[in-house]
C-alpha cells in the first residue's frame, strides 16, 4: 500500500478520530497528538490493514485505547474533558451568548456522566455512528449501547429541565 492509497483510506474518518480524542483528552494539542499517533500506528501496520473488516472502527478503538492510556499516565494528571465543536456564526450576539451558555452547561452535564455513557453519547449523537459500530468499537452488545445512550440522554434531559425550571442549580 502506498502513501496515497493510505491517505485516501484514512482521510474520511480522520476528523472523527480527532473529535473522539478531543472528547476524551484535555486540549486540542493532546487530541492532535493522539490522532497523529493512531495514524502513525496504522501506517506502520499498513500491510495488515487489508485484513481488517472495518478500518474506521478499528482506528476508533485504537484512538479510544490510546486516550485511555494517556489519561492513566502520569503525564495526564491534569487532563479534563472538553468539547467545542459547535459554533453558530450567523446568530446575534445575544443568541451566541445563550448558545455558549447552553453548550457549556451540556459539556458540564456530559462530564458528570459515567465514562461509558459519555463515549456512547459522543459516538452516537455527535459522530453519528450506528449502534452496531458503537458496539464493535466499545466491545459491548448493541442492547447495552442502547440502554447506556438512553440513560445518558435521560440524565442530561432531566438536569436541563431542572436548571430551566429552577434556575441555576
């Protein structure tokens, strides 16, 4: 496999790898490093890539595992989860402030979720993965993925309703 073929294969899901890494790690730099590391590992094993049924799912699993390793390492003692994919540039300043407030609140709520629910929510609602793909990446049954996603959404919904009905909690 030459470099051009490899790049054509990984480019469609490279941003997804980055967003997953960004969800799990501290900063843009950490996420970029994680993405680069996973792509380098894929490149170094390019002769085996054709034997994988789903290269994207394999790369997502590699990214998840690499990020977990980083979080467990001593270097990562100050990492936290952040996410900032959403921007609405066409909205008024007031609307932008409200959107940022809402996004910050949802980020905070997502941080409070159990780790597995957080990842499933990211993969399903942000990355638009199918349940079968999420189950494969996380080595879970589809029903467990559905249950965890439902619980995560329910928790966030309840906390948002509570915040909007009772003010700041």
